């Protein structure tokens, strides 16, 4: 009986021991399961936090890229700046180029850190400040260029006006010079032609018989109230009875230019000293290379290309005893 009781006690202890071990195992499983549940929950929370952070970084990087692109667009809009502006703004453009390179380097990184993105944000802010300064300078230079263009346009207009006025003045001057030129031409008055016979003793005697005449003495007065003091040339043309100019050995082959008849041979060229508004008497003696012929001898006086006076003298044919 006692032996059975001992067996029962032993068996009971064995069962109790198994139950205790099983309880410990169950408790351990429950604790382990709780740990796994906690750890999984904590991991999910961390993963969500990381995903949120990644999304935030991605969004920030995208915003920074958009801001950078907008800054570049502002720079592109100023590419039409002319050479003069480029030289004046070269220093600012060099600084901007450095900033662009650094910002682009950060934004091109696949795993840019928040610190790097923050640096990029600051650089973009500085870049925008530089661009604003650049825009202000460009606006100022553009305004100055516009003012210069306006001044050039005004000066060009004034030059054209002056040129037109000058052209008109030149035309008027030429017209006035022509009028003065014509008005200053001399007048020849009191023209006399005296046929003279020179005797053996040197004395002279007036004769109208052609074969007795040795020379023609021509006398006339010239004057002009506006001519300037100085020397002018008078050209005397003697036209013989045959209608042709009579020349002397001294004038043979020489010509002068007339205003209406072109070039013309002359008999004598007479330099005359003149004074304004004063009459000058001119005398001229003409002797042909051969004897005078019967008929009319016309004396023409030219000055300044104009015929200023003429007169005719008739030489007669002598009689049997003349």
C-alpha cells in the first residue's frame, strides 16, 4: 500500500514537472511571439519613417531642381545681351557659372543627403540674388543703350537736316557766285577805232584809206561798280573784212574760252589793273602782218568770257592819186 502511494506520488511529481515545463515553454513562446510582434511593428514604423524621409528628400530635390531650372531660364532670357554688356557683366557671370556647376553637381547625385540639399537650396538662393543683380544691371545698360540710340537718332536727324541745309546753302552759294560773277563782268564804253598812217619822220596821221593805214589805234573805257580790285585779262578780237579773226605773230594759235561761243582765237590779250567802281581807260594798237584790206574791221572786246563791247571801222579804197 505504501509502495503504491509512493508510485502515485512519484507519478504526480512527474506530471507536475511536465506541466511546469510545458507552462514555461508556452510562456516563452508567448513572450517570443510578443517580441516578434513588437519588433515587426517597430520595424514597420521605422520603414514608414524612412519612406517618409525618402519621399520628403525626393520632393525637396524635385523642388530644388524646379527652382534651379527656373533660375537657368532667367539666365537664358538674357542671352541676347550685346558684347558691351557681356564685358561689363563678365565678373557676375563667372560667379554664376561656379554656382550653377556646384548646384548641378549636387542635384545630379542619386543619394544626395539633406545637408547637401540644404547647401543646394542656399546656393540657389544666392544664384537668384546674383541673377536679380544681373537683371538690374542689364536693365540699366539697356536703358543707357536706348538713350544712346535715341541720341544717335537725334544726331543723325540733325546731321541730315544740316546736310540738306548745307546742300541748299551750296546751291544758293553757287547761284549767288554765278550772279556775282556775271554782275562783276566789266562794261566797255566809249570805244574808238582810229586808223593811223605813220610818216617817215615818225609822226602819225589819221587816214581812212586802207592802203595808207599802218595801224589801228583802239581806245575804250572799262568799269564795274562791284568788281574787286586786282588784275583781269581782256581779250581783243579783230575781225577782218573776210570775216575771220586777224592774229599777230604773238597771238597766233592761242585761244580763250567764251561763255556762248566756246574757244576762240584772239588778236591781243591785255592785262588790266582795276579798282572797284572806277573807270579805266585801255588803249591798244593793232598792226597786221600785211597791209590792211579795204572793208570793215570789227573790234570785239571780251572779259570773263563775255563780249563786253564791239565797234566797226570802215577802211576805204583809195583813189587814183590817194
